[in-house]
C-alpha cells in the first residue's frame, strides 16, 4: 500500500461525529427566527379559509387603526409590483402555467393562500390584527378529485385556461427507439397484471417552520430565509421583482430540515421582501406549525395505473404507466417536474424490453405539490416494486426470484435501459443476497407458512424492495434539454490561510446533512491538514456566491467532486512555491500527507502550510505565483449517479384489528464509497423512517370543500421512534465510476426504498385473505377493511 | 400560535382559586397542567378572559390512603400516578392507563384532574374512573359536593363542573379481589386512543361474579358497556363466554366517524378489545 492511499483513508471513510451537532443540540444556533434587528417589524399573514373563492373586497381599516399596527397590505395594494411566484420547469411547450400572485388579488385557489399581510411592532399585535380584517369571499366550487377535474363540465380552478389540465408528457420506447412497442407486447402477453396505486398526499413536516427576515436598510437588501436554496431565492427575487441582483444578499443560516419542503421560492419570501421595501424597515415573518402544514407545499399525490406484461416464466415483456398528478392550485418552483423526475425510473433495476409512460398534471383547489424527499423517484420505485410483487403472486413465484430473472446483472454495466438512461454500475444480486441473509429470509418464509397453516390471528408478511435511483442532480445539458431553467453544476472554493488553517466555501446549502463535517473530512485528506483546522461556510450569497444548493442527493455527488478539484488546484498552486523553497524542479515533488517531498531525497520536504505562509509573506515568490493560496472549482456532472440497494421488511399483521407491526427491517444500500459512515447511517435511518411514515401513517386529507382536515400533528400522524422497528443497515460498495471519491448520493435512498418494502410486506401477509392491495397509509382500519373486502378468511 | 389576551391569576390555595374563579365569571378557566388547554389557546380555539393557575396549590397534589379507597389529588401528574406505590397497589388500572397517556413530557406535566375535567372522550383516564366507580370531590362557591363518575361526564368536553367549580380530588375505591386491565388501541405510540377499554373483573372459581367495562372514544363521553357487564354476571370465565359477552360491547354506543376511524371500525374494535381486556383481567 502506498502512503497516499493510507492518507486518503485517514478521514474519508471514518465515523466522525458531526461538527454541527454541539451547537445544534445546545441551542447555540442562528435560526432565521433568532435574527433580530433594530426597528424590526413583525408580519402576520391572513390566509384564505376557503379553497376556492372570489375576493369581492377586503376591509382592513379596523386592523390598520389598532395600536402597534404599522400597515396592512392586500393583494390589490401590490398587484402591480408583486409579480408571480416562479415555476422553473416548463415540462412541455404547451404546459398551462397560470400566474401565481404571492398575495391573492381577485381569487383564492387553495385554503391557506395568503390574502393580506399585517406589519406590526410586535408579533402578538400582528396576530391580533388578523382577526380584525374583513374579507368578502364569494365561494366558487372546490375542485378536489383529479379524475373528476379532467371530466367535461368540471368546475375550473383557473377559468382563463379553459381546462384543469396543465400538461401531458409521454414517453414511448418504440417511438424513441429505445425499446419495443409496449402496447403490442401487453396485447400479446401470457400474463398481464393491471394495478392502480394511489400515492397519497403527504406533508414534508420539516422541524423548523419557515421563517424569513428582510433588512432593506443596507446597500444590499439582506434576506435571511429558512431555505434549502439561497442562490435560487436571490436569483428569483431579482428576476421577478426587479431589484438588481447585486443589490440582494440572501443568507440561509442554520436551517432545521427541509426534505424538499424548503426547495421553494415562497410567497412568504416575496411578501416579506415587498413589505420591507415598501415600509423601508426590517421585517420578520415566522410561520406557525399550522401554517406550515396548510400552506408550505405538499408532496406526492398521484394516481398510478400500472400494467405489466410477462411470459409464464416470469420474464417481463412490457411496462405501461399512466400517471395523474395533482398539481394543486398553482405551479410552484418544480411542481410539474416533480412527478416527472421519476419518468425514467419506472423500469427500476430491470431489463424490460418495452415501456410506455404518460403523465398528466392536473389543477385542483388544494395546496400546490412539489418536491418531497425523493421527488418522483419514490413514486416510481413504489409502482414498480409493488407491481413486481403482485406479478410474482400472479405467477406463483417467489418475489425475489422474479426480480432475479429480470434485473440487470453485474457484468452488464454500464447498461442502457429502456428509457435511455445509462446506469453506471451496480451489483443487485450482492445487495439482495446480503439483505436476505441479514433478515433470515428463508426462516421467515417458513414461519410464514406455519402461521398460514395454523390460521394464526397474527400473520407474517415479507416485503421486498430492490431499488435504484438517479441522483446527483444533475447534468446541466440534460436539465436544459428537458425545459429546466437552471443548470446542475456545483462549486467549491478552498483557501488556505497564512497559518495553514483552511476555509471552505461550498455552493451546497446543508440543512441537516452534515456537510461541515463531511466536507472537512474530504479536505483534510486532500490537503493533509487536521480535520479541526477546517471551517466550512455555506448558505450566504455574499461569500458562497457560486452554487446551486442542496436537494436531490446532489451535494456530495456533485459538490464533493468540485471540492476535491478545488483542493487539487490548491495543491498545484503551492507546488511552485515548495519547489522554490526546496530549490528543485516542481516536477520532482510528490505531495504526500500535507507535504511536498523531493522524490528520491528522503528528508527534503516542505509542508503546504509552510508554503502558505511563504506565499502570504510574498517576500520571495517564484514567477507566476500569486500572493494567496486559494482555488475554486466547479463540476457539472456528465451523468447521474445510480445508487441501489435491497430493503427487506418483515411485518406482523393482526388480522383482527388490522394493526401492522414491523418486526424487522434490513437496508442494504450501495451508495458507492462512503465519506462518513455515521452520517450515512443517519440518512438511511431517517429516510427509512420517512418512507415507513408514508406506508403506514401519514396522509394529508381534505374534505370535499377543500378544508385540510389534517392541519395539526394530532390529525397528521407522524410516527415516533416508538412506532419504528430496529433498522439493520449494511452496505455493498460499488464505487461510482468517474467520481474522484467514488461516491453516489444517499439523502433520499431510504425514503425511496422503504415505502414499497413495507406495503409489500403488509400485502404479502394478507394474500391468503384475498388481499392484493392496501391503499397507503396502511392504517389499521384500511388493513381491516381490506381483509373484509377480501372475504375475511384465509 | 399566540393566544388571545387573558388575565392570569396564580392561586396559592384552594380558597384563592375559588375566589378568583368566582370573580372571573363565565369566561374564567382553570389552568392545571395545561396539556390540553394551552394548545387550544395557542390555536385560539379557546379564548378565556381569565386563567386561574392551580399549579402551585400543593393541597391538590398527591395520593392518600383513606381506608377502603384512595384519594387522589386532582393535580397529581400522570407520571406520579404511574409510579405511586399506593396507586400501583390499590388502583393498578389507574397506573396502567396513565402510563399510556401521550409521551413522557406530557405525563410529567399533565394532571389527573386536568384530564378528567377536560373530558375528552378519547382520554384514557375518564373511562378508567367510570369503570372504577370513582367519586369526584368538587368545591364551588356553595361548598363541597361529591359527584359520582357516572354523573360527571356530561358530553363532549363537558362535565358536571360549573365554571366556578374546582375539582379537588378523586376518590377511587380499592377493589380487593378484583383484577383490572386497560386495553388501548392507537394508531401511533403517542396518539389518542382510537378505542380504549377499561375493565375490572371479580371472579370466584371458574365464574365471573361481577365485571365492569368502560369504553373510551365510543361516544361523546366515556360509557359503560352495561350489556357486556350483564352478560358476564355469573357467567363462566371461559374464552367462549368472554367472547360472547364482548360481542355486545358496541351495543347502544354512538361512536364518532372522524379522520382517525369510522364508527363501524370503532364498534369492531370495541368488541375485539373488550374481549382482549376481559381475557387479560380474568387470565
């Protein structure tokens, strides 16, 4: 083993407790809501109680005259200047894209839509003033069901569009030349399984509610926001509201979770910005939990019609998918693209010869949907992994056996799938075999057979999910070709200070991921400096000005690449200085363990920190060396990375009450090389928990009038640790080709894999009862009802 | 998430609390542990003009042995109920049910009396007091009076307490020779009961002499399943007989259909859980 490899192993690959945690768990944090400025006003937003109504008038005179109230601003007051909240992805040329005023002007289209804002000297006064505002609403019909919304004669969400359809996007492998004719294959098949799965609407429920502070008094208007995307916020504030971009600074300080829910340009950010400019005073808006539940974008919410065709021996011959996706009342930043982010993944890990996919986006009078952990890929994985289990049952095959028959073998990579994506690497058999061993698959199958034979009140089911996902958003060229407004590159700046300490500026914007720790580990190895000597800074457009933020499991896969490149450039930049000090040719130096060594001359070396000081002093710089030691680099991925894995779940179902208990859960993930196993384990645990939550617990429910019935954590059931099984995690490791760290993404894998694993386990337990599906979330009542509908007896 | 304005009195003793309540009139409200009231205030679902905080009234807290009964102070917390030696010995049903309330933090702050006076039909402790035939000791401007559990719970979030009343303590009869069990069904570990069943059974040899069954979340108040109790009186303590009786658990009840569960499912659960509770209490 060479010294260089030894060095590389010192930090990367090691469990490191997170640098961030001490400050986060002792409350020494800078959340946006902690920002307090002299003369700051507090905002409260009046939200529509109706899902669909015309605003005939707003009387804010009583509120305006309350002591402590500075102003009340309605949509009409700012109609000419407030612009429209952006949607960054035009998924089809004819996509219907109605305006989305931050403050509703004439009409509201979901319950919770902002209609007026109060600015007051304190928060309590602002809230009290909301109750004094009178709004005359003329109710309009609610549009709640996405199938009904497409029917002739349906009431319209946006009258001017003449339809509730936003777009239809289709892919056909025969037309694209990437595969055969799915319709023909289905017609000719031995076996066809047709299923309708429903992805219920869920609420991201990040821990820190959204908050925004705007200070219009400095030369650069400064915006603090609890966001995943400070760079996007700056761009769109400038692009939409007309304030020059160089006059805006956006800071995402400590951010308490996002899960995609803060991958958004929010009405609240626009409103706060407008009010601050108008009143020329700093303002703060922090939402309540109830407002977050009601008005921050929701996730999922689609109907999936899936047909899979196969030969008797289990070889799948075609897959056809039709989606109806609920957009909600408006298109937000990525609303139409979110269901489509799974468009190339419905074929999963399989070698299907023919595929057709179609997705229609539909407006309803509900809170807009948008990215939620996994964004499109969990839905795709759910559909394919559920239908593979159903096909196995139809064929009388073991579900793992059916997958083996169809998946891409290790020696077939890189493999171009029926959708045209090229998967870089993977070893599905290795991950699956490992997971089966850890779960005790064969023993559990035996126990299942015994329980079935005995007619046990508690039945056992085993759920299989063999997933892959595309992450590392994203090649800019690919994004551009699909109508996205931005690119997908990432950047890093590394600067070594005169004392040898290092500052890193990253364009990623962590909100719980632990980049400060992982990035320090990477830099420590690259520059040969101690982990503690590195400071990672992010989330401020003044300092980390180049970046595209954090979402889509992209930060390490894309930003990590840029970081390694920037470190390498720093090493190269100091090399002439080292050669000068050592009086040798730069080409004779090797950089090992933080030092430049003269090859073949033991003992002749200069550390990079010595070079940093010499460069800073600049007393004797060699030609062409500048008096500072820093470098930046960017990276635009040439392709996605494709983590994969096998998750297995054993569930006990009480057939009397319908209650599901997860007995064991095994997650074997292949995410390439790992920088910090502890952080990865945390990501997998959290992701699996969130996926289980969709499978068994969470659902945003509206009544027929469009009132959100699950507006608090009493009605919206988020599981706690007491509801979750012990999770056994393990990994296989297929390094990502072409990535300097060999790393893929892990932020969403757990969520993507776990939901179908759990539902498959529930359905597997109940197949003898005639059950072929249980709609999510598989609450006890739904399970009980499914057993009754199935006949109630094995 | 900021309550509407209200006045606040921190009572030193029962007398000052009663005076403050009397002065406060219809819109005064007692603040006990605040685990139900404060969320309602923050959501502005309730807007009392005066809160009388009895958190500092020491005489309302604690458990006392009173011969054939325990007297449990209204400000005794759930955590204290779970861990109190007297409660565990003489009223294990109370300790068992208290342990299922919400989470650890709530149990350390939420109180027995607060939970009973709030009278949420999905609350765990109201049904328990009904099954145990507890008696509520109430003090008002006119003096003290006792209210049996069967008359205390009047309707959804409504009790026999008047606005100027204070719940002082609850007298829980010791039930020597009885066995009890609380069977709670919930969708998540920290959720409210979808249905709960509190049972107390006295048996001799192979026969059930007497059984009491109280149901949580099967109507606008906790209710006793009298038809089950009648069917069990003198019945053999066999699985079949218990199942037969439990099959009537939903008779005469009016469970709600809501976002958590349908009335049908609640009725089904009442039957299943009653059988399980009876099996546990006779096993």
